[in-house]
C-alpha cells in the first residue's frame, strides 16, 4: 500500500484533495474567480493566479490554481488521520525530517498585502512585507494552515524574522533552527549538522515518533523526486520560445511537500509539455533572469508586470524558483543526517557571508537559459538582498555583459505603473532579434 506522501501513487479519486483530476477533465477550463481583491480563497486570502490558458498547460494550471484550498483539505484530512502539521518559513528547513516524523510540512510565508498592512498595528511599517504578512495571519487567525499547525519552525536567516518569531512564540509552539552564517567554514557545517540532530530530537519529542535512518532515507527519496520533477519543468524554459510563461511556471508548485497528486501532476505536465509547440506570443520576447527575494503565493505582482511589459521570465533564481532545487540529497549516504546537512548548508541564502554560491548560480543560469537581462527584486527592508544587489549588478554588467535592473518594492500595488515604465525602458535597450 502506498505511503501518504509518496511511493507508488494511488488510483485517482476525484473526491480526494490529494488526487489529480482525470486526464482531460480540466482542459481549457478557467479557474473560478476568488473574492474581491484578487485573493485566492475565503480562508487563506493569499494569491493571484496565472492567467487561464488553453493547450497543454491548462490541465496543470487548473490543478495548481486550486493549490491553497487543496493543501488546506489535505492537511485537515491528515490531522484527522493522526498526522501532525508542521509549519516552516524558510527553504533551509529540511522537510525530510518532518516527513520522516510522519508530519505534514507546510510553507507558511505570507504573500497578502492585506495582512501585511494589518501587522503594522504591532510591527514597524518599514519592515519586510513577507514578515509583516506572515505575522498578520497570526494576528487575524485567517490562515487555516497556520491555525492547524502543531509546531512552527523558525530560522535565523533574517533578523526581522527572528524577532517576529519571538512574538509568535508567545502563544504558538515554535522551534528555532540556527542557520550558520559563514558559508565556507567546516566548523559551520559541523554546527549545522548538530542543529539538525537537535531538530530531529525535538520532532521526536513533540510528535511522538522515532525518526529512523531508513525513514530519513525514504523522505530524501521523496523530496529528491519532487525536486527533480520541478527542475525538469524549469528546464523547459531553456527552449526558445519556451512552452510556458514564467508566471505559469511559478504557479506549478505547492506549499505542502510530496503530495501524491502534485507529484503525479508534475509528471503529467512534463509529458504534455516536453514536445508541445510554444505559444506564438512567447516568441521574440526579451528573456529575463529574475533573481532576488522569494515571490511567495500571492506576491507575484512584479513577475506579472515583467511579462505584461513584453518580457518572458525564463529563469527564476530565488527561493521560490531554482535555488532550492539545483542540489539533491545523497540517497545512498551512510549518514543521511550528514547528507541533509550538506545539502541545506549549500543553499546560497543572502544571509551567508561570503555568498559566492549565489553568484555561481547566476552565472550558470544566465548561460543555460540564454538570458538578455537580469532583474533583481528586493522587498522593502530586506537588508541582506538589498546590499547584495551591488554584487549582482557588478556581476551582470562587468563580467557577464548583461543589462541589470534592481526593483525595490513591497506588496502594495501602488508603484506598479512606475515599475512597468522602468521595465519597458530596460527592454527598449535590448537587442532581441525580431522584438518590437
């Protein structure tokens, strides 16, 4: 019998939120409109969606367009069956340990402008909108996945988040992972392995289940499968023209890891898109590498502006794009905990010093995806990414010879017209065959 989070996939059950729709059932069907304000559902309130599309991408976009409600149903069903919900807020948190403990790992970073504004009753107005939005859901209790969480996992990748976690811990169970800052220090890797060992022990105590080496290995295999499928989807964007828009690719992800229906839909999308002709409107557009802060569900506005302005985002380097997908965990390692530590230690987070791995990744993506320019997105008050922009700019303009644009914004749409003007001006400077 297949496990709850992977292995051999169960038969399709149209009443099960974990099961994908039957082949062809959603082709060409538009996603129902959400409540006023562009939010995706009455409970979570966080998300615009990729525009409805016909053709081979429609089935997958229909499936992932209902992701928030489906993930909520999946978590609620898991809780009824005795599985704990563990919320986390950064890609450096190893989902594998949560899965090995029988938990349901849920990414809880907020993407709503509404809750970001509400959080200003407590938090500084000039704070990162992702932090404010996440805390806003805590204040108004409107995110059922946050309310369902049996444990929250914080991290030390951001000073603003660290202090916000102190407020969350006032009435929610929370554990903090101390992520090391020195990227090339062997002692830092050893420290990180010890941190994961303490996290493993905490999960065992909190969730009441022993985490075995074989359990970790099975979770590693599942997460590697999910990473591989998402990598392969992203690789489709190397084509010229690509079969998807960048916004459509960003839509094809889930805030809950290793849901069998999602894995099946990733495979289905790859089967449909590998040999599919690209939409004519994707041709002769400036090919953009988008880097910088994560665009969590509901915060995709800048990507949409880029593509509405005539570009196409063929590579997304951020934490919601390729950054967490480029490296797998060694499935055959003698010590699976050490293997996990090595994978997540290599994440090119902007908190690392120095952060040469991010520059290496940008070099690689610029070449592989044959980009015409780089756009660097920075959320207001995200100090590490904002300072690192100087290094990214120098890399693009002085080494790679690629035009660069930095966009500093928050979740409010008030500056959308100004951003569009700047993006259009960038595209006017590019020499793209057939463009314009």
